[in-house]
C-alpha cells in the first residue's frame, strides 16, 4: 500500500504454527512520517485458537514478540503475526502531507503456506478423533489442495467449496480451522462469490459470533471473514446489501476485551469506510460512525484499534463529512481524540489524531 514515499512493510505478516488470530498477514500500513515505515497493522506468529489469555494484537511502538490471545503450546491457533513497527515522529505532518487517510486499499488477513499446513494438520486431527468431524481421505485431500491453491496459484477448483459448507456443521468447538479456510477463500474470487452467494452463510456466521454458545476463537475468525470479503465486487455487494446485519455482529462484540477481536472489529469498519469512499455508497455510514465512537470512547480498546478507527473517520470525512458530522451529533469528538494526541509511542497515534481533529474542524 503506497501512502508516502517511505518504505512500508506489510502490516499483518507472520509465520509459525497455526493459531487462530496468530500469524496472519494483515495488510494495513504503518502510517507515520520520517524514516523507514513499518506497517501499523503487523502481526506474526502461529495459529492456535483458544489457548492462553495473551492477545496477539501487535503492540505498536513497543519491542519484543507479541503473543496471540488464543495461543497455546504447539497447537494450531488462529494466527496473529507480529512485527512491532518503528517510526520516528516529526512535526511536519500536515493535512497536505497526510499519510494516514484516505486509506486506499482494503486491509486483509492473509496467511503463509506454512501456516496452512497447520490448518490441514488440525483438520486431520479432528477428522480422526471427533465423531461428527469424520472426513474421507478424498475429502481431506480436496481440502489440502484447496488450502494450497488459496495461498499459491489462486486457481481454485469451485467443486471443492461445497465441502467447506458441509464442514460448517461440525461441532462449535471444532469449527475454527474451517472458518480459517473460509477467511482465505474470501480473498479468492471464486471463493468469495460462492460464500457471499449462499443466503444461509451470513446467518450461520452471525450465530457463531453472537449466539449463546459463541466462542472467542470463532468470533475472531468471523470478523476476519467479514473484513476479507470486501476485496472482491461480490463481497462488496454482499456487505452493502447486508450492512445492518454485519454491523449488528460488529456492535455485539465491541465491548470484547480481547485485543485481536478489537483489531478485527476496527478493520471491518475501516474496510467498510473505504468501500463507502470508493463506491460513494452511504448506506450504514451513520451506524458505522456510532460504533466507531464507542471504540474511541472505550477504556478497554487497544490503541491499534483506535488508530484504525481514526483512519476510518478520516477516510469518511473527505467524501461524506456531512453524514459523519450528523452521526457524531452532539458528541464532543475532539474530547475523545484529545487523549490520543498525547500518545508518543508510537508517534503515529498522536499524528493521526491531530490531523483528524484538523479535518473535522476545517
């Protein structure tokens, strides 16, 4: 993603084993000024859903490895790769040299081939040990080929996709590797068309995210599926057509204390704001802004989540300022942004907050 002349490293990269929420490549840029710029939305690691309390959301501006909230031992966990960004703050960032917004690409959660091997290993494990997860050798081979295609050639056999739909009937505790494959499938044109064209798919994942038996590892992956869906036109139409239902999912999780989920929430909203910017769509903007205000007001939301929300607002203000300001209403947005103006580590937080205040008041 080209935001400035400086070099930008991909935000959500990572390697290692399979842990839902850990090790994904997440493509949102680290926007700051001066010196080499690493992506602000980085993450690294392995894929292990549901173990441990660490949240793999990258701590921007801090050193040392970051563990995923769902990590544990050597098991497979949804990824959350992590390479802390390094930026040098300058006082020369102005509206005219603004490197933060509008964002000019969708931010996605991707994976490496090594990570996908971990997914397949977990699929095999469940198939061998869980009665309701039994797959034939041919079906496992089909899933293996599908995973490989999704991260390499991109040439997917559409006949392999219905098997994923069938696997959505697995017990809720064993669904995370299936959802992780669907997250990748959303980045593929055929996979995107297949799932967004299935009228039963959104109700299924809504239940997984908001139902009485919802699990954090599944909620995380549902949000990443929604974020990834917007990269193809079929997904754009699907999200716009179902935006109220999508925002209900997001809003229901906005008080979740797991940082990876907080990051995923803001990424869904950021991607939708970018969608509105490039398509001139206005549906759901007000509701999106209301959720964003909850994030900026929250005492529990990670600083990276708030950063992405500021970028989302900055993207909206450039083309939909009237709708944005109407949705903000009597809320003193500058008072919500003021504490972020004092954040010096990483410097991108205060830079972005100051620029957004300037835009909102101009």
